C-alpha cells in the first residue's frame, strides 16, 4: 500500500474486516439516500484518500448511469449527471479498475475545476447486490500512484456493503412512497367518486395525474367515432381543451381493440400520435391508458413528460388505477346527467319542461331585479283540442314536436324555449326589449305559417308578451301573469275567447 494511505498501511485481513464491519453498522442506520451517499463518502475517506469521490447508479435496461453524489476536495454535491453505462469500463466489465496516472484518458468522471488541476489516479469498483451491478463508486487523488491493489480490494469491500445499504434504503423509500401513494390514491378516489359533475371529475383526475406521476402534462381525451377530442387537460405543456384529431389505425388498434396501456418513449418520433397535435407540446414521452365505460372504450387518460424515456412501470400502475377510478366516476356522472336531463326535459318535444323553466325563470327574474331586461312570450296553439280530436293524437303529437323544433331553432343559446303545458309554450328572452320580443314572436309565427305540415293542418298560434318591470313586478308569477293577460287580450281581439287563463305559478303540477 502506498505512503499516501499510511493510515491503513499494513492492515491485516482482521483489521480490514473490522473497518468494513464499522462501515456496515454506520450505513445500516442511514435510510435517507442523500445522507447515505454522504456516509459512504465519509466512511471511505476514513480509510482511503478521497480528494475526489463519486457514486453512480445504473439502469441496465436504459443503459443509463447517473452520478447521484460527488465530492471534490471536501465539497459535497448531490447531483444528477448522466452518461451511457456501456461507456464505463467498470460497468461494462463489472470489475474494479486501478488507474495510477493520467486518469483523464481512462475515466468518464474526472474531478477538478475546468481549466485547472484534475485528478490523476483513481480506484473504481462496481456496486453489486444479489449478483447484479447497480452502479459504481470511485475514489480519486490529485497525485499519481496513490492507490494499489489492496486499496482496490478494500474499496470493493466498502462498495459491497454500500450496495446492500443503498438497496435497503431504496426498498424503505419505495415502501414509504407506495404507502403515501396508496393513501393519496384513496383520497383522490373518494374525491373523484363523490362528484356527480363530469367536468369536476375530469379536473380532479387531471390534478391527480400531475401530482402522483410528477407529469408535465395530463389529458383526458374522449372518442367520437374515430375522432379523438381533448375533454380536459392540465400541466405546463398541456394540449388545449377542444383539440381534436383523427385516430391513426395503429392507435385505434392499440387503444380500442387491444385495450392496453401504451408507452411512447420518444414522442417526437412516434407515428401513433399526430405531430401537429403533440408537436407543439414539447413532451418527450407519454403514457396512455384506456378509459372503459361499461364494455366500451370511451377514450384515454394520458400523462406526458418533458424527458424522453421517462415513463416507469410504476407510472403505468398508478395511471391504470386512476383510469379505473375515473371510468367509474364518469359512468356515475353521466348516469346522473342523463337522469337529470330526463327530469328537466319534456319527452315529446325535447324542450325544457316546466320544472326546468321554473329554475331558469327564477334565476332570470333575480337578474332582472338588478336591471337586466327580460321578456317572456307565451305561445298558445289555436283550437288545438279541436285539431287533436279531428286529426288524431298521432298527428297532434307531430304538430307539438314540429312547433318544438321551430322554437328551439329560433332560440339563442343563452335563452330557452320550454313546454309550459299541453299546447302551451314559453320563450324566455334576456337582454331584449318588448319590441325585440315582438320580432321574435313574429318570426316564430312566420315559420309556423311556412311549415308544410303545420300549414296543411291550419295550425296557428296566439301570442302574449310579458316584459319585466322592476317597479311593478317582484316575482316570476308577476311576469307570467303579464304575458297571460297579454295573450288573453290578443285572443279577444281576434274573436277567440280563451278556454281558461294560464296558471301563472310555474311550480304547479303539469305535463313534464
């Protein structure tokens, strides 16, 4: 052993064993990876010169080695510097290496400031556990000829102890991470399944993916035939919501037919996803898991990361669990929405029913009290009972459906037209004057007169208009009553006395 290591010079096998035993005890008590690397360095520096020192971990499947810790002249650094493992002599041969001088010609990792003095000699050894090389460690000197074969043997012994300690620390960290992950997934699952709002469910899923996978983007896209559409997205490199694209045959086969998770290691080179959609996202890798609603593939839950080849098996497991939870939650939300839609929709005309009208009118009247104009128009089919008796109920229903389609097509998205009773309909118009409401009513009357089927049966309507007056009116009923009175006057002026006044209380029972 060289003079540089006189502190261990002439050590016997028993003495070296005691050194390794002490190091083993020290490392066994250290479970934090960062602290463990520091302990490995400090324990090594007790028995070997370590002016320069590093620990690298190796992923054989990706042939990627990562320097996780290094120290240079006592300055310790937790870093992540990567290089190809196959380019390292120690990792490639799985044997220790002794370099007495000119280290820069033999080593991928040479310490020292750029442009100044560099380390010249080193011993480097593999980190082995259960027969597998999991990395390498090296101690270096700024002087030539510092180390010999005994030093190499001693460092290998330290590395064998360190490899076990690193493996144990990894297991503990993985167990702790899995415990936290399981708790978080359970919390997220409760949050997802507790909501009956589909948009809220999707937002919760997106946030969960970003958190648990440490993803840079997350997307829920839904299938519309062979077209994919982004329903919800998040993250710093998100794909805009509403973006749609035709599915490639390969993606359709993988997602819809095979129903398996898809890992895209190098997104820019992949042919599965369209470049014009994902090219601007800057994502390097992606993971897609099918969303199953019953027996059908409804779309996919996706995660994207900036780095290429950044998707792990653990990511696949987590995203699959989240996709399962999201599928159940979406089924519940869609079922709730369909039931709610049924409860608020007239089944014959597909217009909002009286219950829906009541909810909408109360909101609009509240806004009208604060100064927002609102008008209602009552449409009453003239002599409908006579038409129904003469033409039959099938034709009568067709007349009601046709009128419903006309009202729906003439109504802006912010307004509604609803079925109020058997042959009575209401349009609620906001931000409009009485003159505007009269124009709307006239357009509807013209559409009815020009409709082939309705014109053939002589269908016509009487109209009553109510305009909310914030001085005279306070409730929904006041507005409905004003329109009803206007309708009554209209019928009288045309010699058609109404059979009965309309019920101004929209919460009362009636056809739905």
